[in-house]
């Protein structure tokens, strides 16, 4: 028969061992949870928040440019070229390039990759290249380009709000 002291030592060792395993797994779970929360914050701070802000700014500036140019093309006004190049050089093209750079350099932070992101990258590459051709040669790039993705703003907003909601739950 086993000695009472040996039995007590085995029981004590078993309890300590079980406690160590439980503590270890709780720490690992807490560490993974904190890493997940930190990554979601990074997704918001470095990708979705600036992405949505840039997309919205581009849309708003484009609306102002379109409104300001309204009717000038049909009137063959010399102001059309001045206004158009001002907006494109100082606002539209830089914003489009910032959005493209964000998508190309921070794609690892995306929750997923909707079709609108690829559409945007094609739109930016084609539109900026043709605009620069026109600026340097004064020859229009008479080519149909990928249009601005109609779902882009909503796709970014939905993913940003989804991350914010998950963070609030954490």
C-alpha cells in the first residue's frame, strides 16, 4: 500500500501541475486576445480610418471640381483648362495616389479584399497615367479607363464600422 505522505505529495503535485496548465492557457488566451485587439486598432488607425478619409475627401473635391467646371467645356472657355489642371494637379491626382499607395503598402491590414479595391487600383493607374500624358504632351488619352468604383466608399465604411464594433465588444 502507498504511503500517505507519497499519496499526499502526488495529489499536491497533480493540483499544482493542473493549476500551472490552467494558468498557462489562460495567459496564452489573454495574450492572443490582446494581440488581436492591438491588430484591430492598427487596422483602424493605419488603414481604414485614413482610407475612408481620403476616399471621402477625393469625392468631395471631385464634386467641387465638377460643379466649378459645369458648362465651361461646352462654352469652349479658356478657364476650363486652368480650373481643371489646378484641381487635378493640386488635389485629385495627389489624393488618388495617396489612396493607391495606402492600398499597395498596407494591404496586410485589410479585413478582406472586396472587388472595389482592385477596381480602384486599376482606375488610379489608368487615370493618373493618362492625365500625366495629357499634362506633358497636351494630347488627350482618348481611352476608356476603369471607372471610379461605385462601392468603394461603402466597402471601406462597412469594414471600418465592423472593426469599431468588434473593438467595443472586446
